C-alpha cells in the first residue's frame, strides 16, 4: 500500500460551512432550531416551492418516517430493488411490513419496472424506487404503475441531488414522498442527515410529529412562542430523528453549492468516460436525454474479456493506493434478507451479474484532473493479465 493513498470519497467543506457551525455553537441553539428551519426553507426554495421539507438525522430516518406517514404496517408488502443499501428495505421491517425484492434493470442499474408490475399482489401498498448512483429511475412508468394499482410511491433519492427526470428535479415529481441523504460521501453533506420532501400536508404534519417523540411542538417552537414554553403533548409514540442546528449549518451552505458540485462531478465522470472508453469495461449509464445525472458514484463493470477477476482488480487498485468500492452487495446475498425471504441469485440475474463485475471508482469534487489521471493509470495496470 502506497503512503500516498487516494481515498474513494472526501467531502468538500468550505469556510462558509465552518463559520455557520461556529455561529450556531455560539448562539446556544445546537439542536433543532433556527438553522434547521432555514435549511428546510432553503431546500424547498431550491426544489421550486409547493413542497414541504422535514430535516432529519439520516436518510434512513426519513425513509422510516415516510413509510410510517403513508400508513404502512404489519401484513403490507412494499416493493423495492435488491440492488440497494439495506436501509431502503430495513425501514419496511421497522413497521412490520414485508419487502418484496425485484431485480435491477441491466441498462440503468435502477429498479426494473417490468419486475415491479409482476410483483404486485393484493398485499402490495407501496413502491420504493432507488435512483442509483445519481441516475433517475424510470419514474414516469413507475408512477403510472402505482396509479393504476392504487399504490403509494416513496423515492429513495439518497444519491439523487440534483438529479432530474423528464426535466424535473427529483423531489418535485408526483410521488408521495422523496427522501434525500446528506451522509459524508453524498453529493452534499451535513456529516449525517437527510431530508424528507412531500407535497402532502398531512404526511408532512405526521412526519414532523413523529420526528421528535410524537411531541406536538418542537423545542424551537416552545421556546420562541408566546404560549407556555414548558407545555407540550405526546400525541403518538414517535422517534428521535430530528436534525441538529450544527448539521443544518453545514447544509445551508452545501445546498448553495449543489449545482456547482454536480458540474464538478459531471466533469470528472466525462474525464473517466474518455480515458476508459477503450478498456474492457462497461461504463456507467448516463442520464436520459435532456436530464441531469447527479454522479454520486462512478460505477464501472468488468467485461467478460477483461482477463482479471473483479476482486483481484480491486486488490490491485488498493495496492496502487486507489480507494474504490462495490455498489452494492445486493440484498439477496445478505444473510438476513436471504434467509428471511428465501432469496437466491437466480431470482435476480441482472443484479447478480452487475454485482459480480462491478467496481466504483473514486469520484468527489476535490479530485483534480491529475487525480483522475492517476486512477486511470492504476486501472490500466490492474487490468494487465
């Protein structure tokens, strides 16, 4: 391992974020307060209005709140893709419902809409598509399927800021709920955090209450209103999912840079595309014509003629000081999901094949063109017989 290691991902944090965090610390509002409210308002403005945004401490929390607000419970089924991180599915089990896993689309790496249609049963209540790597799933078809069968739709948009679908930003479509992630390696970051977005005021109201123990007034409201600050009511058995003002302080300025960050990521992806085009690799799918890819990840696949096993390829990259990853070890291979739902690789041929040959290369806004050149050179070495 070289001492000059190029990591798989690094956040880009500026002096603006640092100053805003310091201001929050000095203000005394370090939990949910004015910074969080500003971040929520800014997020709505960024997406274009007509929405409500609820800041939470993780995208997992947002997905849980979203499903709970949609009324998902024991006996229900929720369709989602096997080709995702476990958070997408685990929130279904939190509520006593059952995930129904379907295959990925080999062309887009997102959920296979035909497989979704085949998986619908009388118990099906919702669909959770995942916008994989920053490319939008086929939302027009998914929304049409959902409408035809009376199903709810919650988008897992952890990778998808600012992704567009049919010219609309993800978060502004006709879905019931959309959830974004601000984890450390995402397209914008608050360290840990997420945002639930909805057009439905009842869903927003429920999510806000359940975000903080089922209390009908958050701390900021209680201590800034004319009503008695000590009085509150527990109206539901809620959770502890609120975002802190420290995290929101970062988000306020990260959001202002979201478009610039996307442009930087797209530039790096284009450099990779040109440099890797003649190698025995399947390069990542691009966005549909006219749409924006957030480029959260740059996911390559080794072709059959690559002459090197995927795991060996990764080891060779690491030996040259290049961080990389695999997105994802699909859920049908994970012991809990595999054993609980009797899943086998043959049930998900596209996802299984993608997994066996996939490698995600470094992609983050602090990368230089020299860094990209270094990754490309390492890839060429790693592909040698």
